[in-house]
C-alpha cells in the first residue's frame, strides 16, 4: 500500500480508504512579504512554533474573489503579545490580535496590509513550503469554517465552492481534517455541513 502511494497510484482520503484518482497535495504560494515577516519572526523567536498564510491562497477556489487579502499568523498563545510588539516596532503593517467583530468590520478589511495574530491550536496540520511553515488544505478548510466572523467573505455558498473545488483539485486527508476539526470542537457540525452542501462522497464522510 505504501509503495502504491509513493508511486502516486492511490491517494489516502481517510483512515483505511483510498482512491485510484491521484491528486496533488495543495502547497500555497509564499510571497516575498510573507517570507520577510516569517524570517524576522523566526530570527527573533527561534523556538516559537508558528505558521503564516494569506487569504489570497483561497482565491483559486472561489467564485467571487475578494479585492483585499489578510495575512494570518498563528502561534502559541503566550507569544501573541511579544510578537505583536515586535511587528509594531518593525512597522510590518496593521497588526491585530484575536480581533473582535467590531475590529474586523471597521478596521481589518479597510486596512492596507492587515496582519492578524491568532493562537495556533496544538497538533495543527501544517507544512513547510520554501522553508516557511504554512497551512495545509485540511487546516485551511477547518479554519475558514470555524472562524466565521473573521472570514465572513468566505462563508455561505462561497464556502461550498471552496470545499468542492478543493476536493476536486487536490488530495484531502479527511482523517487529518476531522482530527483538527475535533480539536476545534467543530467536527460534527463541519461533517454535517459537508453532508448537506458539498459534493464530497458520503462514504468518505461516514467512514
């Protein structure tokens, strides 16, 4: 079985369930500004576990593409304040820590270069792209669903487009996705959302 996966003949979609239709793993692009911020943080806080991504990476899955992107940085909760202070000193943009709904509505999407700092859930499924720790597709989908107020642009029918296009274009490990969703206490309602609204086969969701 391992050899078949290595030869890209089959793809794992959930525990003990495979598909013959091989799909690539989603690897988000890392732009220069993300790379620069990541390098600064890594140098200043060498032991910190964190990841960075931008909402721009969701555009390829969407029907209506937002005019503005938000950079998301997720890290250990105790590091939020020190990283906030450091980025402010570096004049890296408009920085927000776990913004409330009013901040999101009034400031974030009106800001030129918004950077949102959030806690990183333990055992989050992340990956390295060009030496930068960033999100996986599994994590991205769960985060978009879970943080509805922050990601309001990506809800409703747009989220259905995002999930369907993600599933059709890339490999998704649903065991990994639902493990992460469970850590965010969203696994049951997310599974129901998939069942009711998306093209994901029921045998995958009910495994």
